[in-house]
C-alpha cells in the first residue's frame, strides 16, 4: 500500500519551529524542523543577557533550510551542528522564534537520572521504593502443575503489572551501561542495588535444565499470578544473557559474589540455547496467556533472525570471560547472519540491507534488535578475520539504508520495520520489500521508540567502523524524535521535555492504576493504516515500557561520551 502525505490541518499557514526539547551536546548533531517557514534562512542566536526577554544576544550561525517532503509531512530542515559553544540559544526564522535551546556537555545527565527513576519505582515485590509496594509477594504458580514457585522481585515492565521475559531483561543492559559508560556522580550504590533487585527475579526464572521460563503476567491485577514455564522467544533468552554479561562486568569490583552469579546464569542459559537449533531459531510455546494468541506469529517474524541476538550475546560472553570459544561462536553466527542478508546494490534495491527470517529466504525479518550491532562490534574485535570483509559489507549496507531512509522525511526518522512485498502485506515500497515507520502486524499496533533507539546504537558502532559522521547524526535524530522533534511537538518521556500526552491507564484491569512515573518512556507515536503519524489518545502509544527506557539510557550514555565507546 503506497502511503500519501498528510499535513495536520493546524499546520496549514502556521509556522512551527520544532526541536529537541532537552538540548544538544556540543560535538553532536543539531537539527531543527520548521513547518511553513516564512523564509528559507534561519538564524541561531546565542542569548547573552539576563533580562526576561533575552534581548542581549549575538548571531552564532546563519543557515539555509532544506525542504524535505517525501514522507511524514512537509517540513524544512536546518542543520546547525557547527554551533558547538556551550550556552543558551534560540532559533529565528523571519518573525518566528523557537523556545530556548541548551547546548551543554552534560545536557543528558539529569535526564539519565530521571530515566533511572523508572526502575526503583517499578519494583515488584516487597520493596521500599515500588510505587504500590508490597505487591505480588506470592508470585507465582506454574500454569501447568499449579505448583508454587518463588518468583518475587524484578520490575513491572509497562503500564500494567506484568513481568515479560521478552522485554524486561533489557533493563539489566540499560542499567549496566549507565554505570559502565556514564558513571554518574549521583550514584552511591543505587545502580548495583537495582541490578540485584532485577536479578532476584531473573535468576529464579532459570529452570533446572538451564532454560528460562517465559513470563509472569496473568491475572493482570494484584492477585496471585501464574508463571508460564515455556521458553520465551529466542531474543528474550539472548537479551537475558547480554544483560547478565554486562552486569557481570559492572558488579565485578562492587559485588564480586553477585558478579559470579550473573556470569553463571549467562553460561547456563547459553548452554541450554546451544543444545538445540530449534531453540536458537523458533518460538514454539506450549501454552500462551489468555488473549495473546498473536505472540507466536509476532515473535517469529519481529525479532528474527535470532542468530543476530545470539551473535551479540556471544560477543558479550567473550568480553567477560576471554574464552575463545565464544569469539569463535560469534564469528560463526556472524556468517550465518550475513548469509541471510538480501544483499545487492542499495542504489537499486533499498531492501538489500534487510535480512530474511530463515534460510528459505522467502520472508523478510521485520526488525532486528542486536544483530547489526553485533556485526559491527565483531569487526572491531576481529578486523583481520578472514570473513571480516563480508561482515563489513553487511554493516555498510545496513548503515547506508538507515541513513538514506532517514533522509526521506524531515524528522530524520528511520523506518525500522520491513516485510516482504507479498499479497496481503502493507507498507511503503522499498525496492524488493515494503517498509513502515510505525509497527502494525496482525492487529498488533505499538510505537517504535525501542526499534529506532536500537538502530541508533547500531549506527554508533557503524561510525566506529567507518568514521562516517552521517551515522552519528542519524543516531542523534532518533533521540530528537523521542524528545519532541516530531509532528506533535511532544516528548514521549515522562518528566523530560514538554507536552507529554495523558499516560495510558489500564481501566478495568486493576486499581490503583499505574501513576505518572518520571522516567517512563512511552512505546511511542503510532501510525495509521497508511503509515502516517497519528495524534495520541489514551492507548498503548502512551504506555510506559521498560525496553525503550533501557535502550534510550544506553544510547544517551554512548552519545554523551567524548568519544563513543563500546562497553
């Protein structure tokens, strides 16, 4: 289905200056989107005075706007990345004036502190900080046998009370990266304490055979809940391994005993997943939660191929153990992943960078969380490997696709969702495939904040591999979208930026409802059937979700370092 351009009626004739609400890093990319500009020139003015109207100022930069109206509305983009002096600024275009803009080396420091707040507030169990503690102190009862299993701990993932193993473990990675990369001044043991609290749940979710149980999610209220003993989707197991490996590193000096437990947990899950190819590739639950029959189809297309997530897990295990068997496994998995890439010339086929779901090479994988980042990191670890040229070619294809696609709309937004161009599928034509900016699959609709953020994490690694500054700029623009540089001038992070929509409230499921939680990152803006952004209503677009929170922490920490590092 080809999408049509749509500009909100309120935009017609009205000039709007849209920019990241929080601010910019001195050395980072800086963009503004102006809708209906009165002229093509814009000025960035540094405010020097202290009076209420900031009349004392100087022009720091004068630039020309570039019109970008291919998709997602008609906008004019200004690039003022060369403005690097710290200070307070505003943007002028004719008589239109923006809000004040901050350029500061620690502009995301306070935001990271607010994002961290999500974890102690969302604690599940008899904690001192959970927003409705004590809660769920009898988690949980096996769905198949009725046997009680002690699974108290962890965090509520979203605007409901559930503890999904397909998403919540990403919190371990976000918290560990916050400590490893940012080492915030305000931390006096809180990060380590949250990692231990999360692992009160995650470590107990490992079955005797080394596999993970899937989730503790129903009933969706304050009563006794069930645990589903199935394997989670493969990416959930590898996400847990990655989190345990990063926690191993962070806790090594702070809590050696817990660090050893994290590494032992990662090894057990890895060994289990390595025993059977089916565990590595497919999600085949024996039992699905009520009204969630869609889980199987979604997670067998959304996060495949699982070898990409396994690749990243193997790299993290190699880094914490130094054991060459993990590096060898990573190389093998990288080759498997590259063999699934469509391949070809990105100039002729935008889908050339995509991956097929499996070796049949029939259906495109809809998205990939860790695979592209794994290929780039492996290139940094093993640049002289005989197969490194294949990995490099794959990384360049992915990075070029993401940058080219971001240039097709004024917001710099990367469309993260792809599917094969087959009967019954919908999306925007992209060579041999179809793509979407906003997720829709078999009736399931959700925001794209997680996927665009993990795309940014990959692009930082692509920059390390190639030195191409466009990749850094594209990563920054995904942050800008989340923090208000979008058609609705809305930050989708509670307590950060401006104009947040009403949060999602699960009416009829439980009481009291999830409150406003500073640091809650919403799943993100939804799209209509034609893949155009739609205004927020009280639905899951405004639901807090732990995975985009964790990925945003990770990306901000890397952007904020003077030189992008890979932890």
